[in-house]
């Protein structure tokens, strides 16, 4: 690894100030992306600013019809939270199939969505649930936050502070995991909002990262059941094809995972 200066600020304002002073600074949350990249010498930040222990960035609460998860809250805390299990059980399930115990004990929701890995789980949940990403500067709708592979709407020095999820009537998540990495070869999050709107988002499938699946949404809008998807055909256009599966294979996985997610949602 290259030489770097490690900082552990106690507040968001302090973290932002430290970022502004560094020549090539990077924020660190759980560390599952930045540390391996540094070890491979693909990144050499002048300053590593650890925001994972800032108290104002940790916590979960339910306010009215909204579940709020602070950015530095770990996957483990999300997975075991009674508030999450009651408000949106599908999010608790999503974290339970994310990575392994070591990843879940350190990884954070903010770190995941800021990195925007094309096979990450949480982006699909944000898109399907119509979540809002809040930062130290503004609020960003999930639909406007994810901009493509490893790309988001975040500006330099901008820190995610929390994610707000409208509590749906029903929601479910299912994925086929890569046996080694536990990333999603394809995962689908489905949600039916209290106003009746249906959304389905897939991760691990598209060349552009997380995506909505219109064919799934249209079928479920008229009939919320796994059987409603029996005759649905998902286009393979724009989907990933690699050593793990062709684009056609992933198109079929979207349908199958959507059916499983609907069954899980009830």
C-alpha cells in the first residue's frame, strides 16, 4: 500500500473539512472496496477519512410511514433491527443474504450505494422502494442518484448521511448469489407501494448497473402473484454476458428471481 494519512473525525463537518484539505482524499466507511483497491495499488489517496464511527451517521428509526437508515449503519445492525423487520422485512432479508458474516459486521448501507457496484444489493432496494438519499448538502431521489457503473450523483466532498424508505404495502427480494463473492449474479427487488404503484428493480444483470424492469412491473400491476409472471419475457438487450452467464441467462434469471421475490413478499 502507498503511504497515506488516516483520520477519524467525530462529526460530518469535521470530515468535510478534512476532505477539503487533502490533495487526493477518500472517505472510508466499511472499507470493503477502498482497502482492497489500495492493497492492489489501484488507488493511492493522500488522506483516508474514516466516517464509520461518526455517531450522527449511525442509527435506524421509523417516522410515520418512513423507515430511515443512517449511512454508517452496518448491515448486521440493519439485519437484526426490530424496526426494519417490522417496517420493511425485505430489507432485513436482503442484508441477511449479503456477503458473509465478516462483510455484514463492517459493511454499511452508505458505503454500498456510494460505491454503486453493478452487482450490489442495496441499489435495487432503493430504486424499487422509491427511496431518497440524503447528504450533507441535499436530498436526491434514488432514480436520480445512480448514474451507471460505479457512478453516482455525489459530488466531491459530499457525504451520504441517511436513506429514507417509504414503507410499502408489500416488498420482497431474491437473488442468485455468486458462490465465492456472494454478489448477485442477478437479484430482483419488487415492491407494491401503499398507493398501488408497483416497482421492480434488478441488480447484477444490466451493463449499466441497477435497472427497473418494466415488463415485470406491468404484469404485477394487474395481478400481484408469481403466476402473473409465467408468460413474461424479459429482453436481453443491454444485459451483461460474461463467464458466469449469458445475457439471455440473466434475462431468464430476472423473471425467476422476480417470481421468488413476489412469493417472499406474500
